[in-house]
C-alpha cells in the first residue's frame, strides 16, 4: 500500500511526505535530548546539594566553625560610567583560629582543581569580593580542604 502511494504520488508529494517524516523524527530526537538533559541537571543539582551538606561536616571535623551557608553578597562592578550590581553566592563562610574564610565546595575531580580555570576565577572573585582572610577549596571528591592564596592580591588587612 505504501509502495503504491509512493509510485502514484507526484514528486512534490513525496518531498512533502519525506519532510514531514524528518520533522517528526527531529522533534522526537530533540524532545528525548531535552528530557535526558533535564534528568542530568537534576542529578547534578542533587549531588551538589549533598556535597555541600557533607562539606559542612568535613569542615567541622577539621576545626572550622561554619558561620553561614549560601552566603550572598552584592558586589558593584563598574565598566566605564556604568555600574552594575552582581549577586555572588558562596557555599559557606567559616572561621578557625580567629580567621574567616569563604569556602567553595566542589564535588567533581576536574572542578575541584585550581588548575581548572573556571574554579580558579571563581575563587579569585570570592577572594576580592568577600574580603575575608582567605578562600578554601573543599574537594568532596577527595574529602580535602585547601586554602587557596592568590599571591599578588594586595596585603590590606582583612577580617
């Protein structure tokens, strides 16, 4: 029956049918990709939330006192004559031995490395914006806490 239609249909009808079939296949493929992407994002967000909770216990076991989690800060950035406010959110503010730190929790092996550009830039931004004694990189993959020091930042007193 399909072969009869195919033989009897005009070339334009064949092209339109082929385009319709390809459109349906493309739509189904995009929909399946979107569902997989949504599941991946949810899993990643759940894993990050779990890592942040576990990081609190890890920090406490290393003698840090957790002062606040999900620490928001507004930071003004000027470009020429324009001033914009940027909202930052660090994972935690902690203290130990009279010093305060901003702690950033990473759960992936790549992102928990200061050689990873986005992580390093994030920590540098926190070091400048939060003006604490330092920043900590909490590597939940290796269950390790490292203080990250940017040696060329000014040596102005910090809280």
